[in-house]
C-alpha cells in the first residue's frame, strides 16, 4: 500500500510554527507572530496555526483578535481541546467566568484527563462565587494528578474563604512539599498565617523564605536607573490589580484626587483586568496607565525600569493580583509596600512599609524585612462613598432590641470571633447579629455559619445572614445595625470606614501586631477611643455598656458622619500632603 505523500504546504507551515515557538520562547513575540501568520496563510486548515496566533495576540493585548483566532482553530477542529482551554482562559481573564466554564467543559469532553482544564473549571467556579463546586474540581484534579501543586494550593484558597484555616494551611504546605518553588502557594500560606494568629517570628521566618525564593527568580536585578536624581516631579509607580471598586481603590481615591501633580507624578501598572466606574475615576489621576497582565516578572520589571520611575509602590502584598516577584528585580531605586497588606512581604528589595503611630508598635518593627516609615496621623484615608446613602435613626429605638453587625469577609470570622460574639449575644437577650458576605449567597455556607453559632447556644433566629448586593444596598444595610463588631486578628479596613460614615460606631479589639491594629488606627482617628477594647472581657463589657445607653448611641449616630468627615480618616488634602512628604523623604534618604 502506498502511503499518502506529505503536503509540502503543511510541512512548511509546521516548520514555521516550530520556528515561531522558538522565537516566542526567546521573547521575540512580533517575529513569532509573523511566522504563525505565514503558517496560517500556507495551511489555513491547520488548527495549530490559529491557536498560536491567538496565544500571541493575548500577549499583545488584542483580546478580540485572540478570540477570533481560537474560534478559527475550533472551526478547523471542533474537538481541539487546547483551543477550548486557551479560549476559556481568555474569557476568565476578561471577567467572563460563565463563558469560560463552557469552554473548559468542551475541552474536557474531548480530553477527559485534561487536568489543567479541571483546575481551570475550579477557578471559573471560584470567580462565580461557587466555592463548593470550585473545591470539588480542585479535589478532582488532585486525584487525577496527586503531584499537581497548584490544585492543592487552590483548594487551600477555597477552604480559607470558608474559614477552615487549618485545612487551608495543610493544603498550602502540601503544595510546597510537592513544589517548593510554587510562588502562589508560598504567598497563600503567608496570607493564611495572618488569620491563624501565629507568632510574628514564625510569620517573619516564612516571609523570609518567600523573599529568598523570589530573589532567586531575579538573578540579575537592576543596579542602575534612568530616573533623574533631583526630580520635579517625583515619578511614582503604583503596582496593583485593584484599581477598581475594591478596598484598595476606595482608600486610593482620596489621595489621588488631592495629589499635587507638580510634585508627585503617578504611573499605574495594572496587574488585573477588572475595569469599572472607579477605574474610570482613577485613570485621569495617572500620567500613564500600563497593563502588566501576561508579562513575565522580568519583562514587567523592565517596563517599570524603562519608564524612569523613582519610587515603586506595591499595593497588594501577598493578596490577589500580587506581583511581588517583579520587585525582586529592583525596577525602581526606592521600593515601598503599602495599603493592601498588613505584614511584612519578606522581599529584601522592598525598602519601606508605610505605617502610622497607631497601627505598628515600635517593638514590632523587628518582624519586618522593610524599614518602617510612619505617616503622622493615619496610613489610611477614605473617600466618602458614592452614592450618598442617608444615615438612619438608631434602629434599636424602633425595634426595641440591639442589632450588632459585621460586613467583613466571612473568612475573618474565625472560631475565636464566633465564640466571643456568641458570648456577647448570650449576655444581651433579644439582641441579634447581622452578617453580610459574598459567601453567604450560598445556602451551604449559611447553614454552616448558623451551625457554628448554634453549637454555642445562639439560634438562627438571632442571625441575619445576607449575601452580596449593590454598593448602595450594601451601605443601606447599615441602617438596621446599631453597633458594628470588628473581627480579629484580621480587623476591618474599608468596612470599618464605611460603617463609621453610615453613623455606626465600630467596636474593635486592640491586638499586638500590624494586622490586628488596623481597627485601632481607624477608630482612633475617627475620635472614638472609647470603642477600642483591650481584651475579650473588655470587648464584651464595652459592647454591653454602649448597648445599654440607647440615648447616647442615638446621639452619636446623628453626629458621627460629620465627625468622621472632619477627621484625618477622610481628610484627603492632609493625607496627600503627608504622602508627598513621605515619598520625598524616602527619596532624599536614598541620597537623591
């Protein structure tokens, strides 16, 4: 039998694709793109050519073109799992998780053991807030491939969100046992340790391990920079994936809108893809707006370096959308971490962490690899929320019972917090507790939360368990809350500022560490020193004392918004001046 002769055009196309792969691996994206296009023109029936064009277009930021290329690959071969998978990844990146789910399911139908698609399905369901489904996909991936570190790490994120912190920690450590260089698992473990109240020395040791890992990933950091030594203005980079309706965005807006562009020129380097009305408000505050999505850490660092930045500020720490490894390349001569994280990063190349007189005691400085730079009054300044939801009268005057509330992420409500709040509710018959969290949209999470309180004698009739709503509805939710309760050790940030703006005082427990003292800083700057408890007994005693004096509580509610708007917590002009002085001081301290 005579074998069919190979098609010369296809042979040449495959050769061009292989050459393009080599060029792409070397970072020559445009040259690779040209090879892939030539291969497609020679053999338009080859799905691989369209697939690689799509991959390059993603790197070049042409999402529409990439979608068209992936769809062309699927038109050539409908059961081409790589095209479904990459198209799903692109939809997920674009904030379209439902469309991503459909593509991942197609990939699995044609390739049932495609473990990366199983994990990706978990990621898509996580973005949809479907934690039970996400966890099941991560477990399935770990069963298919037990040594898949990312599956274990992602399962840890789900368990952490559900408040199952010990299990989450075990998942992260399992991932690191499999793959010690798994940067997301290292980062997730550090974030989890903040919830677990581990000794600061243990957290520092783990952070140093992370720092050593990312330093090894940047073998030749920059040692010379393009920026002028006597700048006017000072060029400052903000690296964040949260320049949107997110606590980071809410705390940034006040500074950005009051900044002096003649003194500090801001450059945004965006690590996420969410864009909303807050993004639209923040963008005009920046001289340049650059996406780092899809760039390697080295390429991202080079982009910042080539822009001649004097100071680069990390706004994420070990939270989502973090790009801490790029800071190990030292793209700016001065590097700072601020706002999005409340512990040391462990990255030796980051010079400073921004604190204030209330949040970071001097004796705690030894637990940071960064030097501490304190702003004079507050490290956090909030912008008055939009829309302007009205403050209500004290709900207890009409209902006859006190309603406590907490609108923080449910993962902050650990077993110690539940125990203390159950004790408080037990000591005040008729009182109730309102919780609002994205996770409470799931019936299983509501049942688990109710069961945690029921085990301590607090029935479900004492709880108001509420899921996510629009921001206006979220703020209006405070109209049924008399007293807000701050969780611990991971205290509130934006939730505390929002409660105070809605006329609701926040009772916080003063901890020893940076993370556990954010509430102290916010409440103290708001002029509510009587709402800072020095221990769990004091926490309950203060809550009961304030709840017993409804006239005083009602009077405080009527004046609290005006009080906090006049406080350092909302004084954007003063905060912008303090930040300007701090940044210039950091530059001068370098010898600039």
